C-alpha cells in the first residue's frame, strides 16, 4: 500500500474519530445499558410496587375488559382515543395501560361555569396516562411512571435526547462506518501479525495503542454490523423520501402498505357494540400461532367500528414479529388490514432490529454485546488519549487540545460518573417525589456538564480518569448498600417469590463497581510508579555526579 494512501487514511481516521468521539461514546455507552432495559426497569420498580404473589399463585388474572371499562368511565376516554395494554411477561411483570384523556384545569372550570351555577366544562387539553397495574390483583400503583431511567438511556442511545436527534445519530453512525473502514486500511498490513499484540511492560502510549488496535480488530464484525444497522434504522427516511416522490408519486400510504406495514386510523361511528372477551382472544391467538402476545392496541372500544391490534413475537424462528388486526363488528381478521407476513422489507427490518439489540438470543448473547460495547467505549477514550499525547509532545493545536480534553475525554469520563450517580438516585430517591424521573435526568446532565468543564482545565489526564472511575465505583457501591440496608427485606421477599432479576442486577452493579475501582486504582498507582521511577532516575544521576 502506498505511504500516501496510508497517511490519508490515518488522518481521516484520527480527525473523523476525534470529531464524533463524544456522541459516539454516548451512543455506545447508552446502548450497552439498553441491552438490559427490561431488567433495569424491573429492578427499579419491584421494591416499591409489591405484586400480589398469593393472587399470582392462585392464577387470579384480572379481567381486561372490566379494567378498560373502569378507566373509560373514570377518565372519560373518548372512542377515538387509542388505548394500549402492555401485557406482563417474565421480564416485565407488571401490566401497563397507556391512553390520553381530556382534562379540564381549575381555571377552565371557573371560566366555563354557566350563569345558573351549573358546570359547563369544555376540556381542550389532553393528558397522557401511564398506569402501572398489578396483573393479578388489579391494584393500580401509579398513573405516571416515576422510574424512567432505563427509558432515558434508551432514548439517549438512539437520539441523544436532542431535537432531530434520530437523524443526528444516523449521520454519526455513517461516519462511524468511515472510521471502521479507514481503521482497517491502517491496520491491514499488520492485522494478522499484531492481532493480539499488547505490550504490557512498555510505555503507556504503547499500551493505549495496542488496546485501541486489538479491540478494533477483534470486534470488527460487530462494528460493521452496528455501523450498517444504525445507519439504516436511523436514516431510513433517506430511502423513503425518494421512493415516495419518484416511485409512488407522493403516495405515502402506498409505500407503507407495500413495505408490509398498516396503521389503523380510528373513526368512531357513535353506535355501541359489545366487546369480545379480550383474555380469551389473546389466549386463542397465542395458542393458534405459537406466539407470545406482548401488546394490545384498542381503537374505539365499545364502538361499532372498534378494531383490536394484537402484537408480539413468534416463539419459533429468528425473533419474527407477530401482528394481527381484529375487526369486532365482523368477528374477523380482514385481509386489507393484515398484510402478508413474508414481506421482504418488514421481515428484513425486524431481523436488523433484532441483531442490533441482541434480542434474538438469551442473556449470554446480550452479555457479549455488552462487553463489546463497553470495549468500544474504552477504545474511543484510548484513541483520544493517543491523539492528545501525540499533539502535546509536538506542542500542536493547543486550543484544539483543550477542546478535545473537555468535550471528548472530559465528557466521556463524565458520562460514566453521571450514569453511576443516576443509578444511585434511581434506587434511593423516594417514589413520591414530584417529577422524580426528571430530577434524575437533570442531575445526569448537570454532572456531565460539570465534569466536562473540569476537563477543559485538567492537564494531567491519568489522575482525572482515575478519580472519576473511583467516584463511579463509590456511587455503585452506595447503590447496592442502600438497597440491601433499606430495602433488603422487600427485595428478599421478591427474590424468594421468583423475581430473581432483582438479585442479578444488584450483583451486576457490585461486579462493575469492583472493576471500576480496580481500574481507577491501577490508573492512580501507575502515576505513583512513574513518579518514583523519575525520582530514582534523578537520584542515580546525582550520585554519579
């Protein structure tokens, strides 16, 4: 390979990697956490919302029809408002109910009261309700979700919690593909010879270089899969727009139908109609199609035009999705609503989604994905450190160096510390605090900002990294200590009732805390040993003189 080509590839790899390193780190870090979204969500809620295990043992499931009718009466849900039920399973033991309902504020009530004193309310606002329900006793624990940290990291993964973030992440993923290709070009000549090269006893720069290269080479198939799937999932609109404009002449419904998707538009007739037993339909569909029904969307409950959508996953095959629309008035599954399931586009997209989130296999595969994602995060930090050290020695780009330390290295390390603190707050903050979920998100953002600003003024990188890692481990230790000292009895009761994930997540936090502490301690110890070597070297020279 020509030296000029190699030099250009190296420059492209370094500069593109530097520019997108922070958002790419956040995407991979949040993605690693998202692999265990159901477990973390359950871990957060179970100690506070006690499921009736006696009713569970008796097999007492609640009547879905009665539940829906009660909520329609209580909240005044209109026929055109969609109602969604997320059904309980092994990983998500609660029943969740979502809907929007019209609300009237006190000010509206006062302003719309008629002259004779009777209330003439005109609700113009709608409020979103997220009911968390015991699927056995029917107890409604809360009408909103104060435990949203797992969901926060999921959104952080695919849109960075930014306006138009979905497309921003797509562009970042596209550049990540460029980094992957240029990295292969740079390492191509020595990709076999130095496959597992790690010079443990050499300089820190050599160790960082080896770690960066080894992780990059070993995880190459993983990186290519993520780069391509991320681009397709986030920038699918770039394919849709030309197709709609050119092939379908603006017919968005046409391309949606041919792609294998159908979205029902609810139109209430005003005529009442008795609803079928939802529990029986779910059981029959599950048995007939060998599928697990995970969600039920209801359009126009109690209306003549009512339509039910049952969604889930087949129990066989490569994580194939299941979806059926049922028309209540005709007691059928209309062909116009239920499009063929062998559509190449929809099946391919579902397969891509499954590969991206590792939900096609068990916990072992998700653990492998998790380790690889964290290794990528380490590779990003190592690459930034290499870039900074190289330029510092040459005294190049002093302003760029300061910016790099703050916006990339400082923020990358800050994400780790902010995450650990957020998990501590998710466990320790009382469930009754108003806007609890948003408080934790604000603390995450403030902590990240504070550490990022500190990164602008830090000149010694190793102590900065070491102390932040130790602080992160302390927060995780505190999380485990709090839940067992304060919530220990409740947690033990839930674990002995069969909810083992509580113990697994707690053990996982403890293991990660130990690893972070060990890495942070080794980083600080390395500084100490380097300082001693310098003192010994000076002493030797003095004695020789």
